[in-house]
């Protein structure tokens, strides 16, 4: 055992590691059982409602050129946000919020980066999901996407959320569970460490490869943060969850609005760094102890069972699948935590996709047909 204590605070014992590992393994078993149970119920319900939302998400009348226009507008809005600086557009070069102009408020930045910027991704996903056949439109959507959402110019969780759906839509083989597992392991061990280097652009050479040392630094602090919550028995009795559910209330109207769980625990434990993670199990314990872990497992098992069943039972071109793929990428981020940060972002991505879909059904001529 390396005896690494990330972010300082009280040292962990071997017993702490054993207890947290046992709790994690038991949680996985409970999740598997609940997910299996809920999936059976979802499949039964889907058989009873065979035409579920088929009209609501119909591909009829979606205009491909409107998707291009939406994508272009989202690109220009984000390009303006970074002061028309191509380097800032394409390369992250530091924390994203520091890349914005001094005249841009935090709320405006979040609206643009988490709702408007993803529209170029949503446009391509909708075009591809609805099986549109127009090579010119497809190439244009790809070019705009790569400019507005360069994988080197955004946080790694956004890369996962945006590009994982694209990979699935362009390669059906990835839907096989073993191929997906290989992709996930490759991304965690190779892709994400590579992309992380662009946060510090210009401070060293860009390399690609595998390094065991990365497991001993803050990128993998999730387990220790969960362990710290259990060790110090930090419970807020639902206060953190209220902050997540009512994230849209501004602090000006809610002065004592809860802060992120990782930030909160860092303060309670006197850690020297507070921008830390708090995984899904840790969020459950932080809100209601071991009962909170069960409650959180109950919800995510039900949600995943419902989403998976609906995905496989829906029509091949159902627009619901676009958001399913987006949520698939974001779930890994949410599981690592913290909820206060990534739940609102996930809502923004989903709303962005629905917005693009609705607008794309607008036609310039009343008698025109979808392209």
C-alpha cells in the first residue's frame, strides 16, 4: 500500500480501506439486484405501451439545413465568448472559466458553454440519429462541431459526453458490452491523461502513454473522499440534496444555499484543496448515512433500468436515443461527482438537445419537405 493521502487531512488506516472497499462491493451487489428487478418491470411496461412517445419524437419534418444554421449560431456565440481567439477556441490552456473575457458574468458563461455551445453537437447527433442523407450537410456539421467543441479545448467530461455518442452512432459495434468496456478502459488510462495535458498548454511537452503515477494524484481522489465521509461520519440530513434539486435558485435569493459536497467535506476535514470530487455513494452517505446510500442506489438502479429498456425497445431513429447517449457519457461523470457541479450541466446538455430538435422542425416554406 502506497499510503498516499490526497489533499491532506486525517490519515487513513488499513481498516478504513477495508471497510470502504466492503461497503463499495456490497453497494455494487445491491445495485445489480435492484437494476435486474427494475429492468423486468420496465420491459413488462414497455410491452404494454408499444407505441410509447412514437409521435412525440418523430423524425418527420426535421430540416437538415436548420440544423446547420443552429450549429453555426452556437459556434459564433461561443467564439465571441472567447474574444474570437482561435487558440482559446481550440486549446483549453487552463481552467475554462479563466478563458472567458472579464466582461462576461459567470451566469452568462454557464449559459453559453453548457447550453448554447453543445448545440453543434446536438445538431450532428440529431442529423445522424434520424438517418438523414446529405453529405454536404454532414460535412458542414462536422466542421462546425470540431471548431466549436475541440476535444483539446474543453473539460474531459465534456469530451466524454459529446464524443461518446458520436462514436456510438458511427460504429454500432461499440454497443456490444465488451467493446464498450474496452473503450471505457482505454479512455480512462490513455485518452483522459492525454487530454489533461492541454490544461497546462505551453508548460511542457505533450506525451501519450500510460503512467501508474496518475493513480496516486487528485484525478483518482473519489475513493478517498468517500472513505473520508465514512471515517469522519459527516452527514447533512438531506441538505446537500436540496442544493442539487434546487440548483436554479440563485444565491442572492438563497444566501445559505449548500455548496458542492466535495467542497463542503474539504472544509469540514481541513483539506488544503477544496475543488475535489464526491462520488455517488459518498453523496448518499453525506445526505443520510448508510440509508442514503441505499436510497441513491435505489434511484440510479431504477433510472438506468428505465433508460436502458426504453433505448432498446424504441424505434431505431427515435430522437430519445440522442439524449440517452449524452446521459451515458455524463453518468460516469456524475458517479464520480460531485452532484452539485454536474447535475446542472447534465440538465443543460439535455435541454440543449431538445431545444435544437424543436427548432429544427421549422421550415422556410410552408410546402417544403424535410431535407
